[in-house]
C-alpha cells in the first residue's frame, strides 16, 4: 500500500525567501526544523540577484508531508513552498560589494514572481533613479514604489551617489565630479548585469544621467530615454539666483561642527542664515545619531562627505553637456 500525503495550507504574514526551515506546531505536535531547510531561491538564479538580501513576501505556506504506513514510527518528509500574492514589499535593500555604490532595487510584482521560476526569463526593463546634491536614494522611495505598483513588469534601481548616504563611506578616487559619479553608476549597473532602459535624474543627478548616456559604450547599450528634472545640460551660474541655493547651503554646512547636538541646532542655524524651514528640515534627514557609549545619543553627525560634495557641486556648475 502506498504512503499517504497530507496537505496543510497555513497563513504567513512575512516569509523570508532565502531561508525556509520548517518551524511551528501543528495538531499539538511539534514540527521539527529541517536540517537542510528547503528554500525558494535556486542556485541557477542570475548572479546579479545572488547578492541581494531577501525581501519579505506575503502569502501562504503549503506543508506537504509524506507519511509511510505500517511503521511504528512515522517517517515524514516535510516539503514547504510559498504561494505568493501580488502584495510583497516593493523595496529590497541589497548588500554592497566593496567599491560599488549603495543601492536598492525596487521590483514590480511580476518581476519578483518571475525570479522564482526555474526556466530562464527575459531581463525586466530597468529604470535608474538618481538624486540631487545633498540628497540620497531615499528621496526617490515613494515615487519608485508608486512606479513599481503601476508598472509591475519593471524594476527601479535607486542609487546613493558618491559622497552621499551609504555610499559616503565607500572610498572613491578623486576628482569628485559629474563624470566620476556617472562612471560609478555605470560600473554598478555593469556588475549587476543590468541594461537601463530609462535614466531619471534630478538636478545634479540629471547631469549624471546625461554623462552616463555620453560615456556608455558596448557592452553596455545606451539607455532608451534620459529624463532630466530641474536641471539644464549647460553651465550653472554660481550662487545668487534665489534663496536656498545649493552652493550657499553647502558652504554654511561646512562651517558647522562635524558633530552637532541636535537636529534643532541645524534647523535654527540654517533659518538664521536665511534658508527656508522646508530646506532646513530636509537637510536634517542626512543626520545620523552618534552613540554615547552607554549614555544614549551624544549628538548627530552627517551621513555625507561635505568636502567631496562641495567638489561635486563645483563640477556640476562647470559641466557643459550640450551636444
């Protein structure tokens, strides 16, 4: 007589795709962990996805147990898989190889589901989103999530440019310029084996996108479209063209101590210098708490490299990308 299969469908709010050991309780009996853990990720996945940290998925877990009859001690073969719905987390923060920019890859629902298929699938279209000076990839977060929801077959690469955000701690060769920042992003998409279909850049990031299109060559094909927001390809007049000018903001920030007592300290100092409340509050999103070694937070420091950023903005003012 053949053995019998018992199938149980159990709900699960968050499931890590990298590790899938069987843990839990069923019918009052403990279900032991599988020593090998049956996971969804396959070794055949593209190398560019192998370095990603797993994202939390929502859906259901299916337990399939094979029970051999006529034995005093039942032998169970637990098999676990996930039925994924179309509402997983849109953002997955990735591990950063040495010397490469920090980034996030936000994927539409259809892209995320396709990576679990065993058969090869075409590379999804990719859009690269580049922030402005003193910004970071988080500035694009809400916009990218909306795009990923509206265009589920696309993926969106958000990058911290050199001297900004999590990329500030990654050593980069000088000069810190528009062209150098563009080469960094080209190197990153090359290592991820991505071919961008669209480049979207805001302000400084807009010129970086144009420089990427100018420098890109085989084996990396030129992107289909480049969208430049709040920037012109030509030179920028230095200072004096209205409040909240980036060059003046960078100058004031460089005069502040490297460690400040509070975010309010920065806000008050910037308002006294004539900057708007909106800009003052936005700048403080680049502050990180400093551990007081058992005494709580002892102050705040900047996540970016202000000296490098000053050099980058000077390059932005002087770079002419009109063809």
